C-alpha cells in the first residue's frame, strides 16, 4: 500500500549547497522578481505534516528528481 509521486526535470541540476538549502523558505537561485522560493518549502512542510517520505536527488548536469512516498494508501 505505497503510492509514490515523482517529479523529474532535465535541468542543470543542483550543487550540494543548493540541495542543502532548497527547502528553506524564500531560497531561490532565480533572479530577483522571477521566483519566490516557496514551492519546495511548502511541499516539504505538507509532506512532513502527514509523515510521508520525501527525497531530492540532483547532480550537476543530471537534472533533479523529487519523490514523495505515501504509505497505507487504500483504493
């Protein structure tokens, strides 16, 4: 009874420092006025509130994958 939501991009990926900070509210690598830095922070907060699994895999040149795991799901 496990549901996995996985979102993957083919962007430039993140260095270790960006991966460590990407869940902080208002952290963004975009220019001023082009991003709020809230997306991953909000998703991570909701995931934690419901005791779901959360993982980010990213590397330079390999894009980024965000995975959310929900256990005990019944259809």
